[in-house]
C-alpha cells in the first residue's frame, strides 16, 4: 500500500512496432539518457530511484506485460514535478527510437542481457538474426523491414519483364515506356489515369533503376524502422502520386517514369522527423546537413532530372512527416492514431483527385489549334472551278483568300511553338510551316501563269507540287 505522503501516477502504452525485448532494451537506454538511477532490473521490468528529487524514496517503474507496458511513477506529494516523469520518459524514448539502428539495439540488448544474466538471446532477441550477411537479405521481407524490400522487388521484377519483352537496357524508347505505363499527360489526363500510379514502378534504363533502388534501400529501411510498415506505405504511395502530379502540371509533354517522387517522399518525412523533438541536438547535427545537401543536389535543374517529381514527392513527405512526428510525440492511443491516419490519407486523396481533375490538358489545346489549322487549310485550298481559272475572280481568290490563310496558319504554328512542346511536335510543326510556305510559292506561280496567260511557270508549279507531296507523306508517317 502506498504511503499517504506519496502519490502514484500510472499509464499503459503499447509496444507499437517493438517486440518486448526491443522495448526493454530501449527503455534502459532511455533511463540512462535521463540520468536516472536503476535500482532493480530483471526480465520482467525495472525500477529507478532518485528521479529529479531530493528524496531517495521516489520511484519510476516499468513493468512489461503481455500486450502493454505499465509506466508507474511514485512521487512525494510536495514535489509535483515528479508527475512529469512519465512524459519525460516517453519523449526521450521516442527520440532514441528514431535515431537507433537495428545493429545498435542488438548490441545494447546483448550487453543488457549479460548484465541481468540472460545470455541466451537467440530465441527472444529483438533482432532475430534477420541479416546474416548474405546479399539476398536485402530482398527478403522481415519484421521492421517488410515494405521496403517488397517495393524493391516489384521494381526489379518489372524491369526484368520489360527487358524480356524487348525494351532496351540503357536508353528505352519513349514508345516502350508509354506502353508499360509511364506518365505522359496526353494519355494520363485523357482517360488513362492509372499512369499516375504505374509510372512510379517503371524505370528509364538500368542505371535509373539501380540508383533509385539504392536510395530507397537506405531511406526506406531507416524510416520503416522508425515508423513501422504502415506509415511508410502511406508516405511512399501518396508522395509518389503527388510527384506524378508535379510532372503533369509542369512537364506535360514529357514521358516520365521512376520511383523518385515516392523516394523523395520518404526523405522528406525523415527530414521532418529530424527537425522535431524526436531527435536531440547531436542527432540533428549528424543527420540534417547530409539530408539537406542531398536534396539540394537532387533538385538542381538539368536535362535528365525531373525536379518537379522530386519536389512534389519531397514536400508531400515533409507534410506527412510532421503529422507522424505529432503522433509519435503526443498520441499513445492506437485508435486515435488510426483515426488521424485515416483523416490524413483521405485528405491527400481528395486533394490529389481535385488537382488531377484540374490539371492542364496540353494535347487538348494542341488538337484544338490543329483543328483550326485544318479549317483554314480547307478554305485556302477551296479555289474556284478551273473553268473560271482565267478570270479575275480566280486571281483575287488566290491572292486575298488562299495566300491569306496560309500566312494565318504559319502564325498559328509560330504561336504553338511558344508552349514548350516536345521536340517531335516541334518537328511536325516545322514540316507544316514548310508545307505552308511551299503552298504560298506554288500559288504565286499559278497567279503569274494566270495573269500573263502563259505556261512558262508550269515546271516550277510541278516542282513545288512534288515537294508538297513529299512533306505531307513525311508528316503523315
């Protein structure tokens, strides 16, 4: 029975993503970090004394249960600050959880079990020899490293499948990438919405795949160890989606593929966690400069990098990461955590659908302009019947209508060229401009023949006619 001069404060928390042994090991490290004195330690829990108090009888106990952990603080009534002990413990505990690697926990756990006489850690070790030194372990899902290898395996298997069906190893053709699900606005926006997802698993050559999978292996495994598989899945998938949206908005004529947007989402989430109380000052100094430098290098514009997919994934990951930090620091109830995650996912899905529905449709605008081109071409070619070819009406029509619309079409094509079109469309436009100029010259020779009532320009007219046919064949093919 507790002495009336003391007050007891208890709280139950779940093991979360930890095993009992992992939690116990990190709890001991937390006590050391707080400079609390451990008076009793065994396989069932531990007790500390002299916690921020002048009284040696103040206690903080950790009792390991089957499903939950009991945190129990007993403090002198006159020392109200001792009731903050549970909150202090939780804050430091989650900070260490975010910074300790599996190898560090395993090492400290072995030392701890030696201390309490539990040397046989093989059966109940927090790290059950998941990584035995073989290279293929990187591809095998295990506890706390489950989602990351699955995503790596999906990307690699899809790439191998593409190679088996004839896609080039180093520089795949855009047509092949589109066939396999790459993001291309004229298709994605006009009915093939699924490309905004599938493009995250298609890669543009072997080097693109290897670099992305290496970065995913590093940051995915770290973040999964900190957050668990469920939270990593959420940030990865949503960041990939918004990275694809960035491409639709800013590079609508680009064939885009790769996991970069999703991977940058994991980096953004890691940066967000590292800027909160989950990381102490020392950890922040070790982690943040490297992360920020990597991000800066990765978003420097160049011809080979889709910085808009990187940026879209990064900022999405940052936002989600701060929500995760709030959950880790302030939410203990699993039910409340799940409600927050459901709200977070629902919000991002709704926002993503809204942005997708309002994304610019470059092919629609281009098609509308080409339709105008065809209408003006028809008017230019709709000359009077040959029976009136020697009349002034015929000459006037060629001068005032046909040549006028050919010039209008050249102006239209010049205006289209200012809309950041892809090279192949610019090439088509140049062919159409050449076609219009040849038509103008052809009609000018026809006018001269008609005015002078001669046929001396027939050879020139026939030559331009052949050039026009050649251009139209090239364009149509």
